[in-house]
C-alpha cells in the first residue's frame, strides 16, 4: 500500500512563472503534483513523482501572526493531502479545508 509518508512536502517561495502562465493562481498557498494515491497504486513506477508544495512567501504575507500562520499551514497541507487521496475542491469545502 502506498502511504503519505512516501510523498515529500517541499517549500517554495511562490508558484513559478511557468505555472502561473498556465492559469495557476500566483497567490496560492499550496499545490499537489503527481499521481494520486489510487493512481500510484496502479503502476509499479509512476510516470511522474508525487509531491506537495507549500508556497511560504504567500502564507507569510497573508498570515503575519504566528498562530494564524501555523493554523493556515496545517489547513494548506491537509488540503493538498486531500488531493493526494482523490478529493476535489467541493470535498475540501465540505471539510472546511478551502
């Protein structure tokens, strides 16, 4: 079974210019990239790596208070983990992770 422990969480300052040029929100707090847990289980070697990216500059800019920042980082990571397990934006909203 594939576990979330196999998925790295990396910090980047902001979304790349290339990503933003594809329509990605430059103010985003995080991103899930790669195959979901279900997709990863279908293949011995996934076609692309799976990772969660946290955009720390955007988070710090919007949440200058340490407690608020800590809370939002947790929400952001949980949101991206939800995508790993196949949840969509409607699911996230229902779970309060939007």
